[in-house]
C-alpha cells in the first residue's frame, strides 16, 4: 500500500507479522516504502535465548538500538557488550552482527537503514539480497 502523499501513520508492532530470519531470530518490518517512506527503513528483530544472526554488511549506514535484553554487538571484529538503551552506528560495508548474550532471556532490537533499497550481504557466502525481500511470504 504505497502512498503518494503520506500523512503519517502509527504502527502497532504487536499486531504485525514477524518473519523468520533463521538462527532463532524473527523480524517485524515497520517503516518502509509500503507506507510512503522514501529515505529510510526500520523494523524490529526479536532474538530467542542464545540466538544470533550471521555476520553481514549493508550498502548503507545502519543504527541499532537494543530495546530489551542484553547482547553482544560484533562490529568489524570487535565485540561490545550492550544493554537495553544502548545504540550503535555501523558504516556502510562494515561487517557486523548481533548476538543474544542470554541463554534464558529474549532480546529485541530496533534497526534503521539509511536507504529504502538497503541490501544485506552475508560475509560467509557473499550472497546479497534486498532487506525488503526478506519480509515477503
């Protein structure tokens, strides 16, 4: 439902579909072109206990805010312990990933990409795909 003259919307993540990311993580896309956004994407990823996503890069800057839980932010080979309320900035092309630091509690992040056509490239395989393609049935 792309809108030509967006007036703004309120989104309710607890009512929205979560897409499986693999490795014990699920993503809920939030702001994007479907609601009229033209310059950025954001969404939430929920990690089960001990879950991690693979090391990857993007074609744009990214910022990640830890909403709940505790995590390890691995950025360009360095590991940083973070808690709810901590935020990261990751430049384009820098390898990174987030790991749930708890084996008993969940973890939730809010991510923002600086482009609506953001891509993710997996470091291990070199596979690149649009972030938005991961949120389709």
